[in-house]
């Protein structure tokens, strides 16, 4: 199963499974380049990684605010 690792702080880790991303209305297009797609409006985006190479909080939110 593919999961995206999200580390909001240095001491905690969170993984979003494919099922969790589907519930949020997001589909992973490319696991290497980290391109996401909104299942409602089909907007694609790539979240910017932080300086410590982790994903920002709420990286799954559609730029068109479909799943906020």
C-alpha cells in the first residue's frame, strides 16, 4: 500500500493511506514528483516541501478549496 509520510513537527510522523487521501478528495498522480489531483475539480498541484524536506500541514487541500 502506498502512503505519504507527513511530518508536521520533528517529533511526530503521520502517514496518509490511499483510503485516507480518497476520503479527503485527493488522488496521488505521481509518488516521485508528488503531484496531487482533486477528485472533484481535477485541479493538480505539487505541495512545496519544507526546508527539512517534509510536507507542510494540510498539504492535501485543493488550491480551489474543494476539500477545505
